[in-house]
């Protein structure tokens, strides 16, 4: 099973990002924990964690509203 991230922009459209593949969910989550600021700086507003073709979950990279 391969884990990867799908990148999305402001309106949910597909956005460019690194084509990384991970052997476990934990490895993928560790990587996004280190890379999310860089991704957000390039216009990625949300990501989806994907196992093969199944979306495990989505999360926003935008700061929480105050």
C-alpha cells in the first residue's frame, strides 16, 4: 500500500506539489508536518491523504481564524 498527498488550491482545484510516496500513514503524516509551511507558501490551501486511490482524510493548511 502506498500513501501520498493530494494538493488543492483555494477553490478546491488541483494544485502542484511534490510527488512523494510513503510506505506508511505515519511516514506521510511526519513528512507533511515538516513540509506544510512550504506548501502553503506556494498556494496549496488543503491536502488529502490518499492510500492507493482511497482518501483517508483532508485537512486545511490555512491558519485558524481568530
